[in-house]
C-alpha cells in the first residue's frame, strides 16, 4: 500500500498568488514598468551626485587646486616625458618643466604689462582729451549737466562712501581673506603638480591597489584612458585659445588699434579663465580702441570681440573639442552651460574634461577594454599574493612604456 500523504493547500495558494501577480503585471503596460525601473535608478544616481557635489563644495579650497594641477600636468607631461627620454633624471625633468612654464607665464605677463603701460602713457594726452570731450558733451548735450551739478554728484558720492565705510571695510577684509585662499590654492597647485608629473602613474597604481584584486585591471585601464582624454582636452584648449588670440589681435590691427600684439598675448592667457578672462580681455581691447581712436572705432572693436568669442564658444570649441575628446558638440555646449550654472567659473572650467573622462571610462568598462589593453601590467591581473597598497608595475616597465607617453600624468 502506498503511504497516505496529507495534501495541503499551500502549493495551490502559491500558484494562485503567482497567477494574480502575473495578471497584475500584465495590467501595467510594459513601457511604464521599464520607465519606472529606469526612473528610480536615475533618481538615486541624481541624488547621490547632488550629495557628492554638496560635500565637495565644502572642500573647494582642496579640490579645485588638485583639479587645476591635473589639467596643468596634462599640458606639461609631454615635455617631462621628452626630457626623460633624453636621459634627464625624473626630478630634474619635472623641475626644468615647471620652472620653464612659470618663466614663460611671468615673461608673457611682464611683456603685456610693460607694453600696455607704455602704450597708455603715450595715449595719456588723448585720454585727457577724451575725458574733456565727455565733460563737454555732458554739459552741452541732451543731459545738460553743469559743472555745479557735477560737483554735487561728487559730493554725494563722497558722503555715501563715508556713510558706508564699515561695509566697505568688511568687504576689503573679505577680499583679503579671498586673496589668502587664492595664494594657498596656488601653492597647493604647484605642490600637487610636482608630484603628478613625478609620480603620477605610481599614485594611480597605489589608488587602484586599494580596490579588490579583480577590479584593479578595469580601474587601472579606465584611469589611464581617462587621463589621455584629459590630455587631449588641454591640448585642444591651447589651440582654441590661440585661434581666439589671433582673431582679436588681427581684428585690432586691421582697424588701427595700437598694441595689438600684447593684446593678443593677453587674450591668449585670458582664454584659460572661463567667463572672467574673456570679459576682462575684451574690455581692455575696447578700452584701447576708445582711448586711441574714439567711440566709433571702439564699437567696431566691440563687435570684433563679440564675433570672435561667439565663434569660439559656439562653433570652434564644440567642433574641435568634441572630436578631440569624443563628445558631440551639443554635449560640450550643454556641459559648459550646466557647469557654469551649477558652479560658476570652476564649473565652466572643469565640466568638459570631467565629462570627457566619464565618457571614456564608461565606454572602456562597458567594452571590457582591459582584457586586451597594453597599458595593463601583467602583475595587475595576477591573482596570487601582493600587497593591495603596492600593486605591481611602475612607470618604467616595458608595458607601461607601451601605453604611450601621454598616459604618464
């Protein structure tokens, strides 16, 4: 006889529950289910990203100098690698590169300052004449402002300054504090730049060595390729700044504005400072035209400045930059705009390189590029032993050299 098995209603209940769940899923459209699944995941990503930005904003004095040092290292690393290939020691190569870079910047600023000072001194008589013309226009023009009215305006301005001396003093103190932070940021940038150029690859190897062993090859290769994208960005930024300087200086020379050459140098240097640099250099160009050649010439110069800047920001930079860092021109424009709205000048400066690095890293990991990447050290993929704080391989190994000179921070 077969043993008597007591049946329960549990399996039938489970089947009924599964059937009911299936029917409820069928009642929800497939597109809505997929949209909901994507929505909550994207929501979490946005929340985490916003929280990360909020946290980093409280450490801007530390984060911004490090990011500037990374950009400068991307610009100067080819010079350092060339010196190393010519048998110059690593430390001496870095020292020569940084000293030469600072020397070029200081010499360019000194040249521009001296030429502008001499030019404005030669134009001082024309400046006084222009001021007198403005005064005559104010008194005899449609405004009909007499000398007594001008004196009363000056007295009111002096009284306003005296009444708000406390606010002005507090503002001056805040400016002094900002200047101190700026000086500290410059020193931190130079300090970080030295070690990025000297031991950049070793720093990245140590960082990836803190990860689980199976994740090291992907993280190491993604970082190397992200670094190449940032180097390409810096090089293209130099080309765009050069085109901007040639356009404005050439336009100034065509319409007879003096000091066109130092003005071009000033525009080139100012192009590396988003928003503020373009405004200040454009203001200097228009002021030169106004003092030297009058208001009509100044308006023409203003049109040239606006035309060159608009072509550079909306055509040249998206097209050239997009090709260099594998980003669509629309993505470049949106990144700059969004970065400016979110973080002002730092956002405009770092938005495109960060987006380029993120794009390269995501593509590299999605394609499993580390499996056939010469930049990956053989020991990085070894599963036996090793100190996670000191991953194998260095900048001097053959495979590291095969990765290319641009991959050495």
